[in-house]
C-alpha cells in the first residue's frame, strides 16, 4: 500500500505526517509521566494515606485508555479516522478540565478514567492512519520516527510536572494537558486528511465486527507479537508505577528523579532513531529479535544485582537505561509486525491489539507496583520474568525461527 495522490496533494508531507502521529501518541505519554512528580502532593492534598494507593492515579487512566479501544476501531472503520480522532481528543480535553477541579480522590480517579477513555482514540487511530498510508518496513520506519518525536515527551514530561509544581498547585498540570490537547485538536482539524478509503469502510454490524475481531485475535503473527509487546509493556508500566517511590524512598534522591527519568526515556529515543535508519535495510525481525535478547540479558543482570542487595541509584539507572534502549528497538517493530497481516481491518485490529496490550499491561504493571516493598526487587524480578515470556511468545509467533526476514505478511490463522 502506498500513499494515494489525494492524500499527498491535500495532506501533510512526510515530516509533518510523522510529527502529527508523534504528537497524537504524545498526548497519552504526557498524561502519564507528567503526573509522577505530583503524586506525593496529590496524596497529601487528598488524604491518600497508603503510598501504593497513589498508583491508582496512573492505573485508572490506563484502564480507561485500554477498554474503549475496542469501540474506536469499529467506529473509525465505519465513519473514518478523522471524526473519531477529533471526538476522542475532545473528550480528553474535557476530562482534563474536570480533573483540574477535582477535590476528592474519587472524582480525580473518575476524571482520569475519562481522560483515558478519550485519548484511547489516539492509540487506535495513530496505528490505523499509518497503516492506511504505509506498510512493511516503511511503516516500521514511520512508527519509529514517530516514537522518536513522541519519546521527547516522556523525557520532558516529569520535568514539566515538576516545573508546574514550583509555580502552582498540582491542579495546574491538568490545565497543561487541556492546552496541549486543544492545540493538537486544532492542528489535526486543519491539516490531517481522511486516510480511510471509501471502499474500505465497514458497516457497524455485529457479525462483521465479530468476524474482524476474530481475525485479529486468531492470526498467529498478529497475536504473537501483540502478546509479546504486552509482556514488555507490563514491565514498563511497572517501572512507571514504582519509579517515584524508588527514587524518593529507596534511593532517597528525589532531586535526581526527573533527570534520571529523562535519561532513561532518552535511551528509548536514541534507539528509536537508530531503528528508523536501519529497519528498511536490516528488517524488523533481525533488529527486534536481537534487541529482545539484549533486553533479557540486562533484565537478568539487574535482577541478580537487586536480589543480592547491591542495587544503587547508579546501577539501577544504567541497567534500566539499557533495558529501555532495547525497548526502543522492540516497540515499533513488534507493533508493525503485529499489524502486517491486518491491513484490510486495520482499525478493528488496532483496537483489539491495543485493548489486549493496555489492559493486561496495566494490570500486570499495577501488580508489580503494588508489590513495592522498599526495594527494587519486585520491579527487577518482574522485568526478568516478563522478558522470558516475551521471547516465548515471539518463538510461537515465528514457529521457532528468529531473525529471519519475511517479504510478505502471512494471511493464515493459527
């Protein structure tokens, strides 16, 4: 699949298209990572006595984000990508404002669920819009470049949250979300074309929708890589849930939290840039499978150091950075390979894959976070276990053969 002449003529060029996709995905990252420095202030202001309970601020958002992805896919396949995207971002902006006025923990969690429900459209539509215009290695390159821009947000988001707290209360962070979302809403309304071809629109009928979901969840390659990505993302969510407590309570270094978090996220950005330059030449499988091996090695080294009681802020930061560097080489490629056989039902497939990876990942990551016991052992052990699970799933998806490029996506089902 290539770009249509209409899209090229009326829509953004390659660079602007990549930036639109990246900012679309960044709405989600900002809403998660900018919150981390504010968790202690929110806990104190709203009377959350148990520090682990503050993690619900992250998980409630992720659950709302995960569940509604099942809805946005069929809607986008019927009504088009653009109107569904704009509606979702509008919901995100509205609930950001509600969160800014929240005076109870319950209302804040409901607002966070609402934000997740709205921004879920960006997760489904980002992948679907890219798949509408590109496929194969070019799609992987677009996703990798988008990840590069998008990952600038995790690098900066905790610092943004910290800076906001220096000049105002935590509620102001939600106004930042609202302004950022509104800016993207205007940009997308003016510049993003409709990428779904009229002949590819699917009626909202129970039978065809269920059939599309059945195809999405029974294709061996699609599900294998979706579940493998879910395992890796589970570790990432565990890190996000635990990171503030680890730096504040374990290492007693709150002043280094935003700096180290930025460096760790920077590792993902660097590897995504490397991937964007190499993927079309070396292929998604060679790069991502090699990176997964590295991820496993670093995870087990870190777990061993942590279990021995010798984990310091420096070993933690370096090894976590190495794991996230590998993550950057895995993420875009696994996502594109999961979507390779799904071009004819891209919206529904993206919904199913996003639902699975987000819900399971959020719950697994929350479990890791709730096991926080004043050490880094739960987190590092979780990474080690999940890395092996990811490898087993990739082996299943590829029928035991790693590193070998495929020039045509398989169409058969498991």
